[in-house]
């Protein structure tokens, strides 16, 4: 075979193979594009799912209903995760663990627990909360948990007015502190009928609901970012002087709320026990040391401790900034004091911002109210601080902490009920 013939045969074969290679290449390219498209769609779906899951876990709207009177209440019939554990409420908003006891006429002593997220059981499963520990340890007692995440003493007094006629308890256990001390914005956002009515109206707004879902759009967020970078849309700014920030419930109002609870219970002949709790002793240690050094006029040490906390971006940062401002002023650094007083914190939730008052100040008020009304007080903080590892964050504790507190509560409640029965 001549070279020309061989070349012609190879040419013919190449001509026949070329369409096949082209088809194969096209198939590979199309398949690759389809895989890339599917991967992108899967990533988008996965991201949206993660965002939606995170929104559901972080949003309080899942477990509560907004109220023009109480601000918010537990959502009747809710079943899901709240405070690191599964929760379930019955059709009236009680814990399902309490449903039978609410309806029962067993002759047992009925104890109503009023409080915030710690009373609610945040940090432990419902059966392990300190209220349920009391219930398990005292067989002749029905312990009913009315604790609600985010509640202040103002809401506690409102809850007392609602549930006293319904439940007719033999003893009321009261524990409020943390949420009362959180700052509010705007300054007139303190716990009050106008504020709760404003929040309720906002919750009913369809525009607000639409805006929440719009936040999940990456296109919307991307365009907003571009517009802000270009100066076409304003950046959200939160700036305030920490010395001017107000707590949800100030000291005078806190005293009044606790006194109203005591007075109402006294009027009906129902004993009350107060339970005192404090912030996480480990996380608040430098804050307390800085304040102590400030009181001792050791300004350099006070500044060192308080500056560390102020820059830490924790629940105690703004409170540290209040005292750091005072330390700089006492040292004569007026300009630095003025600069330090300005906060640009962005932490705010449906139940308030970071702390702006000390736990010790509010605890002293609770002690005074208990003493003035001749009512017992259990220092739960002293119990928990012996085992500081039980704290899981700035103020909540785990199941072991609930067990320890529940055991001390059960012992004290047994004493109170015995005294009541003996008429002493």
C-alpha cells in the first residue's frame, strides 16, 4: 500500500471519528454543566435551609405569642426546641408536664413558680428543671411552672394577677432579676403598657413579617450591601451614651413590682418565697474586681479589669463600660471617659439588650422586700456558686445546677408548708 493510499484511509477514518468525538465532547460539556448547575442549586438550597433552620432556632416567634398586656406569652400547643431542650405546652400554655396538676383536685399543696428563663428551665430538659425537681422530691406537692423566657418582675406581677384566681396556690415562689437589668432602646422602651402595645402592633404588621422573610434573600442582602457601600443607603447605626441607657425595669420599679407581688399574696393569705440568683461568677469576675478596685480608688487596676470586659463583647461589656467611664473620670482622663461612654453595641433581642445594672444592687432590693414583708428568701446563688462549672453562659445553668437548686428549694418549701400547717 502506497503512502498516498494510507493517508487517504486515515483521512476517511478521521472524518468518520470527528463527529463522534465532537458528540462525546458535547456530551461531557453538557453533563459537566448540569452537574455544576445541580451543585449550585443544592448549595443554594442547603444555605437557605440552614438560614431557615437558624432563624427558627433563634427566633422567639416559634414558641411565643405577642400580647398587648404581657408583652409575650407561651404559645398554646407549641412543641419544639427552647433553651437547648425540647418543650411542649398544652392548649392553655402550661407545660404539658403540669397539665394534669393544673386540672387536678388531689388535695396536694399547690405551688406556683413565677420567674424568667431560669425558672422556665433554660439549660436543662423540662423534667430536669428545678421546678420539676421540687415536684419529684415532694410527693404531696403539685409544682406548677409559670416561668417564661425573657420575663421581668413587671411581667411577673401581671402573671400573678392572671393566675392567682385560676390556680389558687398554697405558696408562691418568685425569682426575677436578669431581664430587669437589660438596657432598652429607645429610652422609652421600658416595660410598660405602651411599650407592650407597641410591640404587639408591630408583631401584627404584614410589612414587618415580609421584611423578615426578605432578609433570607441573598439577592436582597447583596443589593443592600452594594447600596450601602455606594452611599445610596444608610448603614444602621446604634450609638448611645452608656450612662444614659435605661434598664427595662429600674431599681425603684423593681422594688415596686416585688412589693406588689408580696402585698397581693398577703392580702389573700398566701405565703411567698423569694429566690435570689446572680450572674455567672466566672464570667462576671473581672467586672466585679474592677468595680471593687474603683471603690478602693485603685484606678489603674480598675481600668485594666474593666477595659478587658468592655472589649470582650459579652453580656457584661456595656455594664463594664459604665464603670470604666467613671474610672477614667476619677483619674482625670476626661476626654477618654467621654469616648469610653459611647457604645456602638449591636446586641439586642426581643427581651432587651446587654446588662446595664449590677445583680448585687437588685439582689439587695429583693432581700429588703423579703425582710420588710416577713417573707423567706433562698439564696440560690450561694448554692450554685459552690459549683460554678454548672453555668452554661452568663446566667443559665445546666441540669446539675437545676438539681442542686431544686434540692435546696424542696427542703425550704417543706419547712414553710410545715410551719403553715402548724399555724406558726
